[in-house]
C-alpha cells in the first residue's frame, strides 16, 4: 500500500493506493488518524485502491467518527466498484459522503 | 481455487470416499449435498486440511494440503473461514468476543479497529446490538448468524459452511441462504456449503455436487441437475417434489383412513 497526504486549499487529501488489507490497514489507520488530528476537512482519495478489506474500512469508520465529533468535514473520493460493494454490504455507503471526483468534494 | 483429485479416504478399515474428483472455481457457490453416510462431512474435513487422505490430493488456494507444513497451513487458515454446524461459539465469551477471536489470534490490529470490524460483521449478519450477549442468550438462528460473522471476520477468500440451515425453521433457514448470497456478491467469496437440505441447495448453488455413498453421483448447475435422467438423481428430487405437491383431499383421506375415490 502507498499513501500520501496533500494540502488542497482548506482540506487535507489522503491518497491511498494499492491494497488496504490486514497487513497494511494499521498504516492506513495511522495516516488517517494523523490527518483528522489537524482539525481540517479530510478527503480520502481511494482511486488507486485495488483492494480494501474490512480492516481498512474500519479505519475509515474510526477516522470519520473522530472528524465528525470534532465538527470537521470528511468524505471519500473515487471509491472503486469493489470497495463500494464492501461499503454497501455494511450499509456504509449511507454513512459516508462519497464523491466521484476530488474537485466535487473540495 | 479448490481441486480434489481421486480422493480416497478411510475411517479405520472402512473406505468412505472412493475416488472423489471435484473442482471449485473462484467466486462460485458450490453446494455439496448427500444424505447421512454419503461422505459429505468427510469430504469437508479433507477440504479443510483436517484429515489425511489414503490417496489422491486436495489443493486449496494453490497448496497441496498433504504437502504443506504446519506453518503454511496456519497461513492458509487465515484466508479461509468456517461456519461450523453447531456454531462452535465459546460459551464463556460474549458474542462480540467470539466474533473477534480470529482477529485477536491472527492479527496485531488495534483494538478499536477490531471492534469496528466485529460490529460491521454483526450488522451484515443482522445481529447488531447483540455483541454483549452470551451465546446461551441467543436463538438457534442467531447462533448460526454469529458463527457466520466470526467465519467472515477476516474477509476470507473461501468460506465453508457446514449444514447452515439444519435444525432451523424455514424462514430462518431462508434468511441464512440470503446471507450466503449477499456475502458472495459483496465480497466475491468462494463459498462451499455442505448440506442435506435440497431446497436450500437449490436456492443458493451455482453448482451442486451430489455425493452418494462415497461417490460423486453428479456435478452440475441446478438446471442440469433438474434435467438429469439419472435414476438416483431423480429419486432424490422426487422425494422432495412429492412432498411439495401434496394433494390436500388425498392427504385428508389418507389421514382419516378413507379409501381413495378414484
């Protein structure tokens, strides 16, 4: 898994790529929790994610909850169909704000 | 995904499987059906690597189960999930702890992550809010659901389910069938179900393997099995359809000892 955090205006964009699986989700969690700790809007770009398992999704849920409690914006961007199916199974597509493109979410 | 070649097995001197050949493709739901003594439970144990064969081979996710080391088998076990017939929940642990157990044993994830994963699986298996109950407080159907939640907690590539609908009423049984279909569709899992319930098999199967006294009688789709002209297959199906096509008048006559009017 690769990751990068960029500043885009007011927002922090966390770009995740590759496989967010049991092995790598602890890293994803650290990156996400670090991003929400800045009390800015956080957008998670999942365009390059080939596979995300439920440990990865759980990290997204955790980060989202912290952001929400702190009154920050938090959204997912470019969720691929496979990842969307995993989110839908747990009805999380109704919980997260999901945008097709980064520009729409900024 | 799974490949069984000429599998011969014994319990003591008694031969149970007489040369079983079977391939299970990625993403398919394969239902293995057969009556008691057909060898289906034995076959399942071999697919899981729990027993050594007399001859022949079982390959699971590219590994020959007879040749893997115990470490490799441990690694493989992380990629498969098993929902056991009786649930096999630990009675001294809460439902949530039971569901999380594979994560505690196999991963170093943060506790928070594990708990969210556990609650997600309880959502999927429609057990949300039950994590703090003890297994003894659950109904039979809920125990099966909890067993499924635990079996899929690690997002397995292959899910095995042993008699998922045995002992359940038809409505609960149907809802477990739906759960199996949802898991496959959403997670792309390969699912192997062992059952003696034909209705359930026909609802969920992409393909069905019929075992009869240690032999594979038939492998094919639900449509193919319905069209089969094999007498033993037809007997199997007719047993079921006869029950379904009950003539109430005739049944009443039978019960009251009245002779048929025809």
